[in-house]
C-alpha cells in the first residue's frame, strides 16, 4: 500500500518527530496544515535546524478521497500490526506502523464535527509527555481514554507508547472551520520549537493554562437513542442532568458534575461510540 510521506532533516542531530494527518478521511485540517508547513520548509521560510521531521499528510487515502471517516472500520481503533488483515483500515495500519520505527515523538492531528475547544489526549502522567502536550497550547488535556477500552486501546498514541515513543492526539477544532487548519499548523510548529528543531520565534507561546479532564464513561449508540439536546464538546453537565434517552425511555444522567466529550450528533451506528463523559 502506497502512503506518501514527507521527510525533512536538520543540519544537526536531534529528536525524530512523526506527524500524522487524516487518520480519519473527513478530517482535512491535518493534511492542509502539513502541506502548508512542507511548502514553507521547501522554500526555506522555516528552517529545520536539528532532528528529523516525518509528516504523513493523508494516512487513510481511500477515506480521504471519499470524504468519509473510514472505509471499513475506524483506523484509530485498529492501529496495530495485523498478521492477517481483513479490512482496508487494517492494511493501512500495517503500512503506517512502519513509519513509527525510530520516532521519538508522534503527533496525530484530528478535527471534529461539533464545535469546541482544542484539546490533547495524554496516555499517562509522565513528565516528558506532559511537557510535550502542554507546549502544544491546547485549551484542554484529556486523561484516562484507555481506561474506557479495557479490551484494548488500539490508537496511534497507544502504539507510539508501546514502542517507547511519546505520542499525543490533538483535536484542533471543527472540520469546516478555516481556523482549525491554523490551529493544526501552529500545533506542529510548537512541537518543533519545544523539541529544539526550529527557532523559538517561529510561533507564539501558549498563553493559557490547559484544563485537565479525566474520562469516566463511554456510551455506545443504541438504535432509537436520542440526545437530550445538540450537545457541544466540553458542555458542562451538572449532576443529575439528563444527557440522553434510550428507545425504551431509560434516561442517561450525569452521575456527577461532568463535561460532555465528543458527542456524535449524526450518522450514529449501533455499537459505535456515541458520547463520553469526563470530570
């Protein structure tokens, strides 16, 4: 499977950063930001002074051409080596995991279909990871994602961590908001500055302290279910608030003061993630 990548090398040794775009084919901010930066590096408007930068503009090629989230299944739920791949995304994962070899840091750029702040995921509380994530300038850091997937968390972050690399996923904003591309672009630059790969004046420093949130619940969609309202990402939910109602009338309520995480408002499929809650 041919998945193009772009490689830039600095004049001095340094960290090796891998940047991923369009793990989900309808999330186009990552590819646009990567291509913008690649053009500036090629024109030497930005100079990579140290280390090695590898960027994959479009990870899920077929879904990107179709402008769909995925072809057969969610690539960011099957991201590992497959000895006998049975789907297009499993074949993608087999190719993409090759690019992780030797990477010290992995930055996976995403966007979402609802409005909301930019945020990063952190797999653990290691100082190295938290320093990296905070340097990216997110408005929120979300912890404990993997705890909601006891059967196995097969994401780009988890795969990076399994290899001893530092990895994070950044949700940069709404799919269709032009500013989301700017957020993705600045996120890459801040990663490069933090790692000492480009001059520090290349991008402004983050000017706010990120809110820390901890995942507590995952709800999968059931046929006939409906949300109590068109929730937005990071909407506040006081304890007892009705979040959704199932087909039989059962209400899902917030057990404690919580925040809505990644509600899926449309194109819900039974058994797939519907929304999450965090505190």
